[in-house]
C-alpha cells in the first residue's frame, strides 16, 4: 500500500513568530462510551458504526519558536516497529500514515535538535514515540530534550510497576536518563510555551499554550475526544473524572474563547485546526 504524501498528513501554520506543525499518525477506531443517552450521542456523532465506534484522528504537534523546538505528544512508535505490530494486532481497523519520524525528516528537523517533549498524559497513543528501537534495545529518540509530564500521571502510577507496560519500558527509560521533568502547576517550559494542568482524562493531564505576538494556540490533548463534547461539556467517557474534566473544559473556554485562540485536540479529524465559539448559552467547535 502506498503511503500518503506529506501534504496529506502534515499541516503547517504561522502564529505570530511560532511555526506550528501538526502531523497525523493515522486513524484509530474508538467506542466513545460517553456518559450520555445513546440516542443523543449517536445524533451528535452520526459517523458511529453499529457497534458505536467512531474513527478518531491521532495527531502530534511540532512548535518552533525562538530557540525552542518542541514536540507535543510524540504519539506512536515507528511504522513497522515491534510496538506498531503489537498495537495493530490489538486495535483492528487502525490506519497509519508514514508517522512523525518521516515528517520531521521531511521538514529538516533532526531528533537531536528537539529541546522539549511535552506529554499531555500517559495514555500510550500520546507518548510511545519517546523511544526508538536500536539493536533490539529501546533508546531515547530525542536525547537532548527535556521530557515534561504532569506529576499526577507519574507519582503512584501503577503502570510503573508493570515491566510489560509501555510506561515502564519507555518513560522509565527517559527518567533513568535524567531527561524527565514533572509539573503540577502552570509552568513556562520555554519562552512563550506553557504546560497547564487540565485534569480529568487522567489525574495529571495537561494542555499546552503557545503565545506569540498576540496570537494564542492551545494543544488540548484529550480534553475533548470529539467535537460534540464542546457543545456538551458534561459528556465524559467512562473511567474519567467527570467533575475535574468539566472544570478543566470550563477553564479552557474562559481563557481561549475571548481571544479567539487557535485550538487543536489530539483526536479531531485531519487537519485538526479549530476554535471554540459562543453558541446560544453554550459553545460549539468550529473547524478551520
């Protein structure tokens, strides 16, 4: 099967002095299991199949601003890797692009030049690309980068005690190499780039804000999984913290809507650019 051209899975915008590049890793089928009546969520997500699954995009971001080269949610391991084969077997119906590594090479970005890797949360589709396979061993893919995650996703995370987990195999390696930083309050990780706690999806879930010359961009991770959740902020998947997630969504809209910030959430369809706008007494997602 032929791989898509760069234009089919890479989208670039200039926001102030920041270059923001979005890279699609592919499509992931997902049963939303939203805490809402089925007839209501099906009306809001007509693409759902008979089993209730919907196709989600999977995206990562590259921010280039000043002396910082920042990757947000490095996503999957490389196509053809052992991890990729296992994930494909566990996830029937997934589709992949050429991936982030190929996109970075096409953009002329060397892994050694990446200064920061920001991980919104420790679900595997958001962080497994922090390492790569070399001579049957995992090594840091971005050896000079500070890797930043929310403390709530690290401290007392039971997956750290499971040697077979991706977190134990990959992020524990980053920690042993001295490359891991933990944040539990809003923190500027580079000039103009901030990690902001936004719990709900996980205890340590964070979002990323980029500001430059009056422009604002937010990478939202899994604050939303589907655009319908913007209009229905109480629709939260099972096994999440609904109170924390709704509060995080409210904080985001309070900051992002008045300034018309450009927004991206990981699982929007490619290209995932958009913003949240006022609609009646609530809000809605507007692509573009």
